[in-house]
């Protein structure tokens, strides 16, 4: 019987979070597209950004860079990509930044030499802001008095540094400005936004919470307050503090709707973020109408081919995929992909991100032949655009690992996983949470091959990294706890597994609520633990609660519902309650065939279980065609040498052995053994199972000289496996 307990493989799914940068004034359309700030127009700005990006990619290839220096360069590339993707908006923001700097220069007419002032103004108007930035830096350096005018110079230098994506310099000057002018709302907002961009969430939270108090004292329900609420909510959201984020988004939305009108693009931004917040918590019914409304606003106000439209289409597609609505997700991904290709070109990293998501959709549906070329194309784009050692390249490698893992192609998956790990450790540092994600996947690969001695240290290291970097109660920590518990469960170390499942459950319930689909996953896995121990009274209520959550949040026809029905049926089957088990298997099968298609590997699992149910009742004529159909699906989709094929061959052989059809049995066991030794290793526990089954066949036939060496080899494998545990 196949019980579906869920290991959690970390994938590089590309959500696009829309968090406004500063003032959310509308992007200029019509004649405004051709605004020329003296000799600095939008086309020149794009060329400048592209040149800057190539310079950073070149700098990344320098071998002497420290991990911290690499992280900063990687972040700069990501920001440049965002700017290039939204070039019109980025250009307007840059103009605004330059005009603000020029106005500030006028305040230093009495203290600056006229020639220096003119040179600074010229640099702002003609494209290169470095001269102006240098002028502001000199004012700060020479300023003897701690006053607001020096703070202004520091702030303007920070702004120009941020425009040049020199974030460390920008942060240093923001801190000087705030040290001199502690309660300046604009300084607090821009410094908080940069801190969020640099993933310094505690500092961002500190500044933005202070700013929110100032705005509240002003008692103005204006766009400025709405922007602060949205920005702070984004900081909470990125830290997993969903309960703190929601009321801020809702209030921001209300203010913006009143101040700007219900169809303003800034309203769409907050709707998108609020929808993403709900989706993260599994509140899909609340998320969908928000995405749809955001999409409608953007298409009306901006253009149906605008990059923000592609962003919302991508997020809506991810929502539908999470709910198992694959037919609704695919056309959205394809439309998002088409917009990005047209706007950004075929080799843009944003195009690669959407290809990744589309490939993941196909993988989930078992359409591996459609998924692989998309992953490979995405990988090729990222390597060319970002360099071979960029974290986004590592994310796509991770996704390819998951694809090959699903197909049982462990030898193809392992080197990719190791390369992904190497890239992340080099680019992000050995203690980054993304490193933990790849360690998790590598552990899963080894666990699937029965290499348990390699698995535990990887999970423990991943757990240590996540607890240190994210905190002990962060939802991602629960995922690693779940997988480590799965490992102990497989090894029969039930006392070590249970407290990990319970801790993971507690984290998920606290962070996401008691009715989140992730909670249902942990409940399912905890139930299988009790099932393995024969604690059926403890098992059933957990499966039933899991089922209730999934039906409520995902709908009654979601593949995850089918998984829980399969497990509950397995429980009843084990207790001999065949009348209760059969309708659950049949419902599970019906759901999967509808959602995933009739040839999905998951359907083969349920067919196997239903066949086993009929076998237990002696209904051999009903069991055989199910085993044969399961085998046909697995060979077609997974390949003839997949470990799951070996499992079905074993089951079919056992069916024939019971019917004394010995001439059919031996070739099935031998083929199963050959597959397992090739794909899993000669010392895998599954090999021992098949050896035992083959030995039992020979014993039944009276071929005793063949029996002993098989039993002895099986015993040796089992002893070796147990000694490692």
C-alpha cells in the first residue's frame, strides 16, 4: 500500500511583489513619454542602466570578491532588472530625484563657489550624477554645524547614490541625514525603503514605525499615509508577520481609494500585495477577487501589455496553480510570458522567471516532457544575462533537480543540486536561508536513494541555518522539521519523529492559522507516523481534520484532497474496513483523473492501492487490470527504469504468486530487482524487500538452493541499514 506523506521540496517559484517606492504619483503617459531633461531622455537612461548592468556582471567575475561584496553586486543586478522592466516609471522617478537634487543645490548658493554649483547642476541635467553627488558629499564632510541644511546634503547624496545603486553609500548618508534631522518624514520613508530592499527588515521596521507615528499625529488621511502603511505592511509580510500586515494594507487601500480614486494604479499595487498576503496564508477565496480587480485597473489605466499587468497575471496564475486549477493557470502564464517577451526581449531574466513558473505548472501535472525544455531555456537565459554564478541560476537548477527527482533520475539531479549549493554558498554566504533550501533538496535526493547516513546532517545544517537566519518560529523552519521527521519515520525512529512533527504543526498553526493547507500537510504526515505504529485511534481524527481543512480552503476536487482520501482509505484498508476504504479510493482516483489527467504518476499510486484493496479481499480479477494500468502509466511517464515501476512490478508479481502463476512471477521480481539496483543502489532497503519476495517464490517452488543466498543478502542489507540508524 502506498501512503502519500508529503516531503517538502523547495522550489524557485517567482512571485512578483509590488511594493511602491516612495510617492505613488501616476506614470506620465501621452506626450510625457518624450520628456527630455536637457540631454537626458528615457532612451539614454535605458542605455545607462544596461551599461551599468554589464559592468556589474563583469565585476562579479572577479575572483577576489568577498561574500558580502558579491551579495551587494547580486542585489544591484536585481534592482537594475526591475528598473529596466519598468523603464518608464523608473525614468520618471530618476527625473524626480534629479529635480529634487537641483532644488536642494539652490539652497547652497551662498556657501558654494559658483563654478562648482554650475558643474553639479550640469551633471544632473546631462545624465551623469556623480559630480553632483560628490558636491553634496563635500558639503556633508565640511559641515561644521549639525543642522538641517547638512542633513539635506546628506539626504541628496543618499538619493543620488541610490540612483546609482550604491546602496552602502546611500545607507551611510541616510543615517547621517536622520542623525541630524531625526523626524524628517521623507528621510525616514526613503531610508526605510532602502533598508527593506537590502533585506535589513529590523532597521526598516524601526524607521517606518517611527514614521507611522509621525503621520498619525498629523491626522491627515492622505496618500503619504497610505504609502507608509503599504511599505510597512510589506516589511511585516516579508518577515512572515501576516497578522500585523493585513490591517495596514486594508487601511492603505481605503485611504488610496478615497484620495486617488478606486481605479488608480497605486490602488492596484496595494490590492496585489494584499492578495499575495492572503495567498501566502492559504486564503485563496479572499485573494482571487483582489488580483482580478488589480488586473482590471492596470489594464484600464496602463495598457494591456504593461509590465505590471504581466506581474499580476503571474501572481494570479500561481494562485490558481496552488488551488489545482491548472487549466486556468496556463493561459495566464502564457499571456504574462508574451507581454514580457514583447516588452523586454526574449533573453530577459523576467522572461526566464515566467518560463520557470510555467515549467513548474507542467511538472505538477506530470507533463515532464513539456517542463524540461522550459527549465533549460530559462537556465540558459539566466546564465547569459546574469552570469553562471547568480542566485537565480541556482534557483532554476533547483527546479530542474525537482523535475529529475520526480522522474527518479537521481544521477542527473545530484550534480545539479551540488552546483546550485556551490553557487548559493559562494554568492550568498554559507548561512543564508537559500543555502538551507538547497541542502533540503539534496537531502531529499539522498533519502530517496536510501542513503540515510548522508541525509540527517544536511537536514540538521539546514535547520540550524533557518533558525539562525529567520527565527525558530518562522514557517520555513517548519518545512525542514517536517522533512527531518519524515526521515526518522522512514527509519522507524518514531520517538524522534513525533516531537518534530508536533513542533512543525505548532509553528504553522501560529503563523498561518489552524485552517491553512500547510497545516493539513503536517497533520497528514503526523497521521502516517501514528499509522506506522499501529495507533489507528490517533490516526483517523488527524486525517479527517486534514481533509476538512483541504476541502474548505482548496475545494473538494483538489489533488491534495485526493492525497488525504488515499491515506484515509489506506487506514481503513489496514483495519479490514474494506467497505469504507473502497469509495475513498474511487473518489481519490476520480479527483486525480479530473485535475491531473489520466496518465499522471499520482494516479498510478491510487490504482496500486485500489488493486491492493481488491487483492486483500481475494478479488484478483479486479486487481490485475489496475496493476497493469498503473504499470503502463509509470512506464510511459516516468520511464521503464523508475523505482515506482519496480514497486508495481513487485505488487503484480505478488498477485500472480498468490494465484500460483509462477511462470509469470519470476521475470517480474527479477526486473524489479534490476531496476532497484540500478537506480537506488544495491544496498537500498527496497532491494532487500524484493530479494525477500524472490526468495519466498523459490521456497514455495522448492528451489531451496536458490533461497538461502537471497535471504542472507537481504538480511545483510537490513542489518547494514539498521546499524546506520
